[in-house]
C-alpha cells in the first residue's frame, strides 16, 4: 500500500489536494503505515481477545500435565479405560457400624477390578464399592459425623 503520510518539520503530515493535515489522527495513520501491513492483515480487538482467551485456556491445560499425557488420558477416556476412583490407596476411611458411638477407622489396602469390570476395595470383613463412598463410608471423620447427624442417629 502506498504511504500517504510523510515526516516533515518534526511531525507527521498528510496532504490531500492542496490541504495539509497533522495531529493525532495523522500520527495514528503514520504508525499504522509504519507496520507495513495491509488493512486485512491487522487483527481486530475481537480477534486479539479470542487469541488471549485461547492462550489462557492452553496454559490451563499445560498446568494439568504435558500435552502428550493429556492426549493419552483423553484417548483412554474415549475408549472407556479411564476411571476416577473415590479414594486413593492407603487412605484412611471412616465407617459407622451398628451400635458404635464413633465411626470405625480403616485403611484402604488396595483396589480390585473384577472380570465383569466392577471396582471393589477389599476390607477385613468384605469389600466396598465406589457407591459406598459418601453413603456409608467417608474420607473424613467430619463427613461421617455429619452424615450420622443427618440420618438422625
């Protein structure tokens, strides 16, 4: 694009016909012309906002782990191989038993996936399922006490 402004006498100027202009608008036009970009090459404020949002989202994903790791997890999830367990191994759990005035405390020793895909946590007198957590088994003493209070016991 042909440059319309020129620098003369310490300021940018624009001549249209026999009239010469200068000032803030001409300075802004000169700055734009200085980029060497065509009008369609200039990003709009909306485009810049979209790019900023995309970068923010990308950084949030990067904080979760490497892109390769996230790709593998997403693939496993699509294939039905990804499960979020309600508790980690060696975690302390609290469970109310009939006649107890305080919750019994146990530790999760392991997790099993049965042939039919059912997930269980073996405990000394049987096993727990993920559905037991938050119902009869709790991850904190406070959660257990609150549930007992809600149940009116």
